[in-house]
C-alpha cells in the first residue's frame, strides 16, 4: 500500500495485490482499478454509476495535431533525501530549455515485486497512449512521459517538485505485507463499462440535440483526472 499527499493536502492511496491495483483519492465520487494481467485501466464513477475503460483507444487519435513538442531531457542531479524510509535519487526533467519538474526516485522500492509490476504496467500504459497518437496539451506533460517509462528501471517517484519549488506530490508511506480482499479489485456490479469513444459519442449526441449540458456527473472530466492522478504516483502532475 502506497500513501501520498498532493500540494493541496489531498490523499492518494494505492493498494496492490498480485496483478491488480486500486487507486483511491479520498473522494467518494470514484476510484480507479488496474487489471495488469489484462492490461486494463478503469475509472469507476459512483456518482454516475458507470465505469470508463481508460485503456480503450482514445477517440479521434488520427486528428491529433502533428506538431512535435520540444525534445525532453532527463538529467540525474544526484542523491536526494530519504523519503518515507527510502533513499532517493534526484532527476530533473526539461522540455527544450524549460525546466518542468524534479523527481526524487527510490530504486530500493522496486525490490518489492508487486510495486515493480505496477510500475511496469503504468509505464506500458503510458507507451500505449502515445502509440495511439495521443497528444499532450502541455510540453511538460510530454516531457514527463520520458521519465514515466523509466520508472521500472530507475525507481518509484517519492516526491515531485515543480519549477517553482512547490512539492506537488509526495509519498508519505509504503507499507508491505498487506492482504486485501479480491472484491476490492472487482468492477462494481450493475455499472456499465463504456469506452472513451463511447463517452465522446454521448457528448457529441448531447451537443447535436442542443441540450448544452455535459454528460451526467463528472464523466466528461474522468479522462483528464485519471491521467493526472496516475501522473502523480507513477505519474506526474
């Protein structure tokens, strides 16, 4: 179990059991499930009583703008502080000449096979997003992926500090030896599972009908929130 907090004091908890993981943010509106063996990532909305298959192909990938972001660079700065009991190494990520953030990675955490498997799954998911033609709106989002895919080799991100020096996320505890019930990682019964393309179609249909309203609850924000959450814990802000 990994626990962390962001710069607003928000709590994130990742529970890992074998080939499955659950990410909770202290918000009762929903949570995330990762089924690593099936290469599936789900965002569960209690508010909407729906599940978004975030690992499904993103809509209109072929229409992604072709402009390439500045080439990202990842530089090892040197030893970092001990965070939550784990020695870290500081890395600086830039997009072109712009400094994006510093990450403090804990290679020792990868000695835990379940944590390493989770890091590998998240790195693979990031790679699939880019293989499908998904573009980042921000240069630093693209630059963060250059480090995301190295987590299984370099270490778990224990602290992320933005260019202004603000700690935007930090893991406060890693607890091993936990056992979680299998039901914790199952999709909720009665919740339909929709793809990203289906979600976009629902939004387009509502626009065409002139309703001028977003999809129920916060489904229209799920895709962005999901990526942000993952990018804060294997994952970058």
